[in-house]
C-alpha cells in the first residue's frame, strides 16, 4: 500500500471496515494525480468516508474545496453525521447548502429576491451615508462656533448633500425591501457565524436560528461559504450550469479548485438530462401575447407575429394528434405527442414555418428578445420602486428565448423535440407545452468533469464502468468495485425460474398463478416482513389482490401519487407483512429496511421501463454516439433496469448482523436460462461477483430452501412454518 499522505487524520472512527483502507488509499492516489474515480461499493463498504477522507486530505494539501452532493434526502443526513464526526477529530469548516426556495423566510422567487436585496442594500447604504453626513455636519458646526470660517462653508455643502440624501431616502422608503436581509446588513452577525462553525449545521437548523434572530440565513450562508473545507449540497448546485457558476463564485473558487464527490451517482445520468432539458408551456405563450397586447412599443407587432405563429402551431399540432376519445382521456400528468420525423424537421417546426409570414423569423425574434429584455428591466424597476407588490416575470422574454432555442438547437445531436399535453384539474382545460429533451447527459456532465479538479462518483450500482464512462463523458477514470463485506452465510440470493414475465405473458392465468404461489411461498417462509418489487404499480396491485386471500399477514400496497412514508412506517412496525410496490417508485433506493424491518426482498419480473418515444430517442442517440451492437438498448434500457433491480435487492442485508433472503422471480435472471433465452436473458448484465452470488432454483423448491436457511439461523423461534 502506498503512503497515505496523512489522510487518516480525517477518519473519525477507530478502525476502517474491510477494504475501506484500500479504497481510501486508491482514491487518495487518484486525487493527487487529479484523476476522476468511479467507485462502486455495496452496503457496508463505507463509501462516504472512503471518498470524503482522502478528498479532504488532498484539498488540504492542494488548497481545494470538497463539494459532496446527492439527490437523496437520507444520504444528506448521512453526510451531515459523517462531517460532524470528522470535525470531532480534525478542525474543518463545513457547510450544508440547500436551495433558496426551501430557506426563504418570506417565500419569494429568485427574481423578487434579487430585487429586494438590491433595494434593501440601497436603503442601508443611503442611511449610512446620511449618518456619516450628520456626524460630519455636527463636527463642522462645532468648528465654525470655535471661529473657523472655512468650516461654515464646508458645513453648508454638507447640509446640501444631506438634504439630497434625505430626499433619496424618502423615495427608497416607498420601495419593497426585505427586513430579514436588512438585519443582515445592519446587525451584528458575529454570533451567527460563531454558532454556524461550532458544528455542522443542517439547513433546518440554520433556518430556525436565523428566524429567531430575524436574519436571512440563506444570504448569510452565501456570505460565510467562502473558504470552507467542505460543502454538502444537492445535485442541481453542480449540474445546472447557471447555478454552478454562481455557487463557485460564492465559494470563492474557480472550477479547477473544486473536488466534486457525487453520491448515488447512478442517478447522475437522469439528473443531468433533466437539468439540460428546456420547456415552454402554452400558457407562457398566452401570457406573453397578453403582455404584448398591453404594450404600445412598435416592436410588439413583430413579437406578436412570431410568437402567435408558434403558439398556433403548438395548439394545432397536439389537436391534430387526437383521435376519437383521446382528448377526453388526457389526465393531469403530462402525456407526450410524437412529433419527430426521420427525414425532416419535427411536425411543430413545420407547422410553425407554414403559419408564419412576415419580414423574417430572425428579425421578428430579435425584436421580441430586445423588447422582452426592456420589459423585464421595467418590471424589476417597478418592483424596486414599490410600484408593484411582486416582481413580475417577463413572459415575452421567456417565450422568445425558447422559440429561438427551438429553431437553432432543435436539430442538434442528442436533442429530441417533444410536444406534451395535460389537463388542468381546476379548470378541466387541456393545454400543451413544447420541450427540447436532452438525450445525451454527457453534454452536461462532460464539461463539468473537465472543468473541476477531480471527481469521485460513488454508488452501489455503477458497473459496467465502461458504460458509465461513455454516458457521462469521463476520460480514463480510476475504477474500483467492492461487493458485500457482510458474512455470506447470513444471506441467500436466488434466481427463481418462474415463467419470464414478458409483457405479452403477464395476463396469462397460468403464469399469474405460478408467480402468485411463489410469492406466497416466500412470504410464508419469511420470519418477518417481505418487501416485493414489481415492474410497475399495476402489477403490484395485481399481486397484492392475489395475496390478500392467501396471506395470513397484512398486505400493504404502495400506490402512485400517495405519500409513502406513513405506509413505510406502518409496514416496518408490523410483523409477517408484505409490502407490494413498483421498482420505479420511491422505495427502491435510498431507503433502508435493515434489522427486522424486512427479512426478505423479492423482485418480480425484469422491470423494464415503459418504452415511449423519448426512450427510443435516447436509444437512437446512444446508437449514434457510441459504437457496438444494440448499444442504445444496452446503455439506455437494459443496464439502467438491472441497476434498479440491484438497488432494490440492496434494501435488506444492511449490517453484518442482518439475515435475509433476496430473490429474483423471473427465469431471465437465472444462469441456466442464458442458452435458450439468448438476448432476453439478463444474467450476464449483473457484475461477476453478484452473478456468483445467484443460486438458480425452481419455484416449487424456493419454500424449502428458505425454510432451511432461516431455520439454520434460528429465525423462526419455536413456530417453524410448514412447507
């Protein structure tokens, strides 16, 4: 093992886990060289400290700042706990950063907040100038009374200036200000910063402390973040280019001075895609046209000309797509309308070009953009001057910017044009939106990874590493993988050869009976709770109904759109219960069912996502971007699906003492079926060490295998079930 470089001073516990010291050493060496790291580690690997400890050491050595980020709330709490433990051993300054919307005491948006801060700062500056001038005029008055003739003339000039400041303050006092931010500027914040850096404070703690002191905690965080050793934040602080630029400026760091650590990094692909995607709703165009109708600027005619043509084209495009009964079937979720064409521009663009007439699209868009910018400046000034109670957003500017992007970028590689429709629950109105969907996340992440000093991407499901490298745009990263470190005798992982649950076979009564009976057997043989994941909520509902008549314990059903935390707590408190949920729901990752919360986890079927036009577009983009047979299918569908399955399996066996069974109910998972199922088999998509853990078993034998396993661990007590 190479020299540790002193990083163990940041390790807060007595001894590292097995393999944790090796992982820290390898990550330290990679970061010293400025390399990116892909780090897969199962539960028990200690991924957070394995990444954080060497990153902090390299940051200390090289004058960098460590930014660790996640999109999972539970992991944010874990980061805070680990950072607090580190501060007990080594003096570091750490801040937990959250978005403004969750920390604002008066609940205003970004633009309003900016205007309020500018107004408040102007008022405070004017008051300080007034106070200085008042002190000066008193000094000059005393000097003139002592016989200094020049002092009288100077005092007269000061009085004139003071009168001007007073008039300015009268105007400013009519403007909107933020009292919390005013207290930041005028109060003594030393106690706040002393309290902040005494420990690692959560955003909720900061909000509550600042509320009691009537400070703006978010702005104080921005002020205090410069020069810290460690920042804990959400994905969007790094993946959104505009926010990232501001965030690094608050840190007082250039990108090359940042070591970025991504937790749950298998989610970065989708998160980057989401941050890069641009949308504009029909209602934005409606508001823009209303805004322009009230504007007497001559450029409004040109702006209306281009925006109304796009608006009409958007409405007619989705209206023309409706067949009999389609409009009535539209619900409150966004539903895509296919518009892409292989041999020409998309239907919305073609409809827009057909409906537009005038002096030229570029000229009209330029007029709309310039007018929108001026209107936006007027709205900000009106808000600052107190003429309006809220800061109006310029809809013309937003709509014009989107149309410009649609026309100029819509045909670029990796961008997919989409029209979607939804129904307003309040008005029952159907309306649409246009969207430039980003298929290639590396267009976002590749630049980020190039700019920062180094990154560590960690997850329990990052393999295959070559795919992660391609998709995210990493160049020759260091890769490492560590499997479960817990006793192998405490777990069994079965590939149960129930019939393959192809979508065409799911309604077969014989298939359903075999699967339902196998699930029932697994639930009966489990000496506690069973967690069952299905390809979707519909299948979860189907088998929950079938279990109701067979299971002696309680059957819980997780349903879409329903808050799941109360259901989870009720399930965890139960005994001999089964919880049926979708693998694409919120319980499949980031939530632990350790101890006796759940002893068995089942994944029923291979839960491929719904393959809509977006998914097809991503596959085509991957096929075009990367070489290989069926690359799009493998990169965009099969590997993400198996990663989801692996995440679900990881909900149990969370400590060395945990005992449990993990079972995959579908023949496609078995080793034996690879020869006859061919490309439909997913066994080889699992990492080698996990394939070695899988035991092929027939559905009729699962109950006996589980009975023997749990009996060997004395898990049943005195009441052993009968197979």
